[in-house]
């Protein structure tokens, strides 16, 4: 267990997965574990607290209180808060359901690509704290690597030349990242306001209607929304996501 002073002096590190701190078999670091804890239990509690209270409010002290242990007991298993966040990030990625290897074929790449996009979007929506952490870590834990390798295999099956495959991955999954991040943060904002997504949308649109400077923009947006359809905010999200993803798949097909 690293001392607090040592942790404070340690320079920024690259990844918990590169320093021998996170066994990939899920086992705890120590054999003489205190307080009946293990790393898996601590990581699960971290994910739950991040979901309930958000990234800004998360602290090792808050986690320890939730587990009914001292903060030093938590540090027996992880050296830093960043190490724990990185473990939680990979644990969340493990929720994504990936296709079997025999499902990734040249005939089914469109279907499988859409499935992977939906899984990634679902992760970002369920856990609003994931999107800011994705940009802070290397995402080389076992679950993120499985996802990345599956995505690469699917894109290889499209028939795109090798030099265009990375761009195709970027186009699809950076779009999903942006869409899922906005949707997830919107839902979190609604929850903080004590409103459903539909109630929040109605209240926001009502406030905009009362602002004369945006009347022209609002009228144009209203026409577009009416043509698009969707009786609820959730239905509008689904329609927009499907159309955007269809456009990206069509773009890949056009380059074959």
C-alpha cells in the first residue's frame, strides 16, 4: 500500500494497466486483505456512486463511507483515485454485449456495426461519467480492448482498403461518442432538475418560444422536427440516431 505522501509526490502516470497494479484476472492485489473488502467490490461501489452522484462529487472518502470502511482501507487495494476511476471505466465497458466471433462476417458487417454502435451509445447514456473519463485514460483495460478489437474486425469485413479503415472507425464511433454523451448528459440534467426528459424539453422549448430573437431559428427547427416525427424525446433520439448511423453506413458502402 502506497503512503499518502508518496502518492502526492508521484508524477502523472500513463495507465493502471501498464504498472502492474491491475491483474487482468480480476484478483485483488493483496493476500492479507483488510475489512472484508476486495478490488471487485470496491470497483462495483465506485460505478454505483458515479451513477448516483456524478464524477464531480466522487471522492475516496465518499466511497469509504459508502463501504463503511476507512479511506486507508480503500488505499490498500488502489494507490490513487485515478487508478480506481480507470478500473471503474473498464468495468463499465464490460457491460457492452459483443457479438460472437462467427457473427463478424462480410455478409453481416452492417448489422454488427449497428449493434456495436448501439452498445457503445447505451454505455454512454447509462453512465454519463464515462464520456469525460474516456478522454483522460488510454482505455487499454481488458474490456475496452475486446470492444476495440471487435470494432476493428467488423470494419475489416466491410471490404474497405486498410488505409481507410481507421477513418471509418473514427467516423462511426466518434459520432456515437458525441451523440451518446449529449443524450446521457441531457438525461442527467433532467434528473437533477427532477423532471422527465419530456417535461424538461417542454419547459425549455416554452422558454425559447418567449424569446423574440430566436423566432426564425425556432420556426425552422420546428418544421424539421415535425417532418422527422417522434411523439416523445426518446423516440426523437431513436429516429435521429438511426438516420445518422444509416448515413455513415451508406458512406462506407459508397467508398467500397
